C-alpha cells in the first residue's frame, strides 16, 4: 500500500432539469440510501462521468458516422419543453 496519496480533483455543482416525478423519486431514494449506508451521490457522480465519457466519444467519433444534417436537439422526456 503506497504511503502517498494523490490529491482528489476539486468538485463543483451542476444543475440539470428533470421532471418533478424524477426529482421526487431521487429524494426518496436518497433518504433510503442514507438510511442503509449507501453513497447515492457518489454513485450518481460515477454514472454521470461514464455518460459524459460516452458522449465525448460519440461526438468526437469519425465524421463519416455523424448525421449530415444538423437538427435542433430535443428532450426525450419533455424536461426542456418549458424552455422551447
């Protein structure tokens, strides 16, 4: 086991719009996770980092695999419908 440890990367907060029902479920799951001794924030952070890595890989992939037409992004779940 090494004696020296690397400094942890600094963290920051991001905001993401989700449907109210998703927020309510997340709050309930956070309480349950805390009660059972799980780190829901750490698990969510890991999931976001994996998602971001995949997004980056897809966006920087070979241009021959990207759509030729640029289209307006849209939400699958309607979370951004109020901002349109």
